[in-house]
C-alpha cells in the first residue's frame, strides 16, 4: 500500500520476534511465564505508544512494559507519594 | 428513434456514440414515459501544460497527425495549484476513442516530464454533463440537444425519475447442478419481469426482443447477469445467426462483445474477480453479483451517486465508491473552472526521518480488556474524518498554503497549516455530501413518510456513507488525483487529539473508558446505579468540538474477544446486546461471508440464549446452558445427521488452480469443477462440502456445491473442528477452549494443541472458571 514507515504495531512485532531468540534459552517455566508477561505488557499499550509517535522504539516498548508491571504492584505501593 | 426530446423530460443517461464524434442523450418524456435518443456532435479537448518553448515545439508535431482534429493555444487556469491563468495547448482528437492514445504519445514526446496533461481520462459523457450543467436523472426542459436542467444536481430533496425495472433471468436446458452451464447448453426459458418466455430457442430470443419493446424497461436487474445471463444470450443469438440489428437488448443495436473484459485483481490484500460487462445503450443493466454498491445502497443510492458524480448509472453500479468520489472531485474542479490532471504529479516533500515517524500514524486504537462488561454506553462520531476535512479546511492545495503563514489552524503535533482565505476542493466536495447525509438520515426516521420513500432515503444514506468513508482513504492513496499524504496525516492527527481529549471529558461526567477505536468510544458508568446522561454528554462534546458525537446506545453486556495468538483483546472483535435487544457483532463467524450454515445456526442459538441476560453476572450464569447446547450440536454433527447444505464451505481462490503446490480442499473442489467444464478464476469463490479430509483422491476428499446430490456422507471430524472453533470464538474469554471441547465430543482426529495459553486468557479462565464444571 505504499506505506513509508512501518506502524508502531508492525515495528513492535518485528522487535518481539527478536525477543523470541532470547526466550529460547530460558530454562524454567517461571522464567518463560515472566517473559510472556513482558511481551503482553508491550502489546497492551500500542495505542498510547502510537499516540506519542516517538522515533525511539525501545523507549515506547520499555515504557509500556514498565507501566504494565507498575499496575500489578499492590495499591499502597503505587499510591505512595514520590517525594516525602 | 432519432428525434428531438420534448420539454419536461428526464435525462436518463449520456452514452458515447459508436461513430466516435458524438454523444447520445437519452431522455424520458415525463407525460408519456417515451424514451428519446438525440445524437449530438461532441469532441471534447484535452489540455497540455508546459514551458512556452516546449509547447511551441509540440504544436507542429501534432498538427500534421491524422488523429488530431485541431490544436490551438488557449489561456486558462489548469490546476488547483495555479493561482493565475496561463497559456496552454488545447488538443482535439478526430475521434473520441483516440483521446487516451493521443495523450500517451504527447506524454512520450515530452519524455514523460515536460508536459502535464489535463482532462484526459474523463469520458466524453462526463465532460458533456459538466460543460452543459447537466447530470444523470436531471429533470430537463428544452428541445433536441438544447436541454437544460431545471434544478442543480446538489438539490437535496428531489423527485427521481420513475424507472421501469424488470428482472431478467435465463434458464438453461437440460439437467444442471446449481449454475454450472454445460458447454453446449441451450436456453430453455427466459423470465423478463412478470413474463416467462418458453419455446424453440430462436423464437424465444425473438420473443425476448419483442417483450423488451413492449414493456420498454429502463433497468434490467439480474443476479449474475454479467457472468451468465447476458453472455449466454449473446452466445446463443450468435450461434443461431442473429445479428445486432435483430437482437438488441439495449435501446439501440450494439455488437455482442463485452465493453470491458473480465479480470482478476488485488485490492487491500484480497484477490477479487469482476465479470465482463456488456453495454446496453439507453438501458441500464444492474447485476447484483457484479456490484459492490448495489446490494448495500439500493437503486435510490446509486441514482443519487450518479447525479453527484456525473457517471452513468451502469458505471456507478460497477465501480467502487472511491471512483465515485474521485468523479465528484473532478466535477467540483471543473465547475470551478479548473481542470483535472491526468496523472498525479505531486511528489511527497522530503522530510527528516523522525518527522516522518511522527507524522505517519493512524488513529487511536485501544487494546480492549478481554471478557464481558456491562452496562456500557457506545458513542460514535458521525463521518468524523470528512467532518475534520471540512472544519479544518484540509485539501491538497489549502495545506501549507503560501497565503497564510500565520494561520491558527494547525494539525496537532505536526504543525501543518490550513488556509484561512479560500475553501479547498476536498471540503467543497465533501460539505454537500455531509449535508445530504444528515438530511436524509433525519428524514428516513420521519414515520409520516411512506415506507417506500423512507427505504429510498436509507439507500441514499448508505451510499453516501460509503463515499464519505473512501474520501479519507483517498487522501493517502498514491493514485488519488487530488490526494496528498500530508492531508491524510493531518486528519489522523486531529482525530487522535480529539480522542485524547475525550478521556478526561468522559471521566469528569462519571464514565471510565473501556474501549476506543478512532471515532468510537465504549464507556462504562463508574457508578452503574447512577449512570451519567449519555445524550447530554454527546451534546456537550459535539458543541465543544464542533464535530457531531452520537449516542449509539447502552449495552446490557458486551464481550470483547481475545486474539488466538497472544490472548490480549482484539480491537474489532466483539459482540454485545443493546438495551433494545438488538445485537452488535464484529469479527465473529456470522458476520463473515464464508461461514457455514452450521456455524451461523450455532451462533444464532448461542446469542439467543444470552440475549435476555440483563448484565454480565446473568451472562456468566448462562454459560453452563450454552455448553450443553454446544454438546447437542456436536452429537448431531458426529452422528452424521447434519444436512449437507449447511456444511458448505466457501473459499475465495487466490491463484489459478494449476499454481497451487499443496493439495488442499479447494484444490480438490477446483479439479472436479474443471472436469465438469467450469473453471474458476482467481478472486472467484469455490464452495464445497468436506467428505474425507484425509483422502488423497480429489473426488473423495470434497464435493463442490454444484455437484451435490444430497446423499453425501460428510467428514464429521472436519465439522466438529469447525464447531469447536466457533464455540471458542464466542466463549473463549470464559475458559472454553477448542481442544477441551473436541476431547469432550469424542473427536477422532489429532488435537493440535495451542503453542501456549497466555497468562491473560488463563487468568480470565480462572475468574470465570465456573463454565466447564457447571456443564459436566
């Protein structure tokens, strides 16, 4: 269709394929499940990452993954103010 | 036939005359309903733009040619990017049919760079309409060629001409399965309108011509006429020695050859097939199977599109909405005294890579949470992109214009400016379409109007919707005449900004966002006992943004479905039921054309079972019952008791049958069809029932629908799999998985396990884990 730049979704999937290579040498089911969590976290926030349109793909992926992990923390951990 | 049209008539159509020098005006007298034919000499010019010396160079080289009638210099403003008139070369070919080939050789003489050509690929009828302020189905007064329309094409409420519509269907002789014509088949009977004609073949064909003359229909309506009825009529007429003079299906004799050959083509990743088309001058042939728009928009919608685009009804019926929109843009350009470039010659401007990444993005599409939710309110912006184009004056020539360096209208994040001085071609073309759509939509709801009138209005609304949808896509399409990629980007930027603004706005009134796709939002009340007023929310957003947000309705419950691959939600796969009891289904089997009757019936029963559930809790409570129903389906399928008509699988062929390298079900079906004398082209659909999917014999593996006798024994395992997949599609979020179902149903084949079950779907199964236990 003559698209100039791959969409964030396409770029993400491309990168996740590379991550698969990493995962092949994981040895425990727990590690593999945890790795799967990271992949899902990256995919969960495609809308937000697309909206930012950052030229830095990894920034968007890491931000998505971190947010996904942060939202899994217990509520009192996230609610605590940043500065005391 | 030739004569002068009386005053007070409808202009039905303008066609090209075979003499190559004139067009034919077809008018229908208002009082007598008689149709008149008037031939008018008309050879429209095309224009060549270039440097003065290049034009001086070109002129003598054209003047001597046999295909050139006249070349002269004229002064006009060729394109939307020209701010003042300039001297150009006007070329008139000796025959209209030579326009394109002459234009091509001019282009070649200029090495494809020195000359820009205008008005080349508009047809002479289109140009005649525009040069004379006429349009298809215009009410006209006047005589002969001197007719004029009594109202403009854009008139919103008009009376369409009373068209005489007759159904045409040809039945072939002898035994035949489905619509597979035997090579030497004869025509046994022909139905035209209310009449059924039978008898010896030659008498039959002559009787058809007689019946056409007697009833004089304006429109012939067929199901598959381009592929079957018309070619067959002509083939048999030729075999019996009838000529065009004795056997004319139009209102004037014409050769039996198709005007446009059949072709397979690729669009948006799909291979499609379009049959040949046969011209019937003076009459329209609408083939429901060869028309993308006819099914959805109905005759009233096509008539409306013909009026606005100046394309013949036959063309509109067979073309895409994008072609209609382009024709409307061309019409708007010519009305403003501009001309239409032949090839788009506007390269994208160079940009830094990071800017490109920032600009080249689509709309906001969330990943929805998987599972059942409710109550949920749905809101949609009506024709969001066209409205943005109009409100923000987005058009190739108004974006980053030279006249408004300080324009306050800037695309968010990208900064592209819009002109504040003149309204662009795209907004000018779109605005009347938006006005019409709103007017027709409102009128279609007016219950005081006769049902027939409301159906007509609904047809027009649907047609306009399709055209408006394409208007956006064409901004970024490389072949779009007036498109410009930056417009496409700007529209998306405005749309993204809008959706981002709506999140806090929704939260302020007491909603939380469940899901959003580009121009649609699904919002759940934070406190379901006291939901916000959805209409008030829609009104306040519309007023604040100057874009029409509509409240679609409240869902009792809505289920967002996961992807098979990773288990996260898929933006466009969901099903839910509004408080009215009406369903909305996206991306599940029943919405797809290739679904078997079995799956359709299964989904209908499942949905009926869940319909009355007032909310998510009651939905979950019905899961055990749903599983028992699925078991019931499975035991019938396994017993071999399901009627084979409901097991027909449709498959669109992507390549020629000899190009397949693996032996698939469709290859087996194609081989059998070929042997029966019916080859299929890429883009056509093959339908078959699976008899034994493990068989290596193409006869034993499947049976094409056309060759079904009714007594076939189908492959139960193949259909258990299909059933299990359908059940997983609907109930996957609640822990129902394909392999589990197959084991439960005593499936004989090998169960392909999914590579993994994602934590997301596993978590959901735990939450809703009652399902499988309850049904055991």
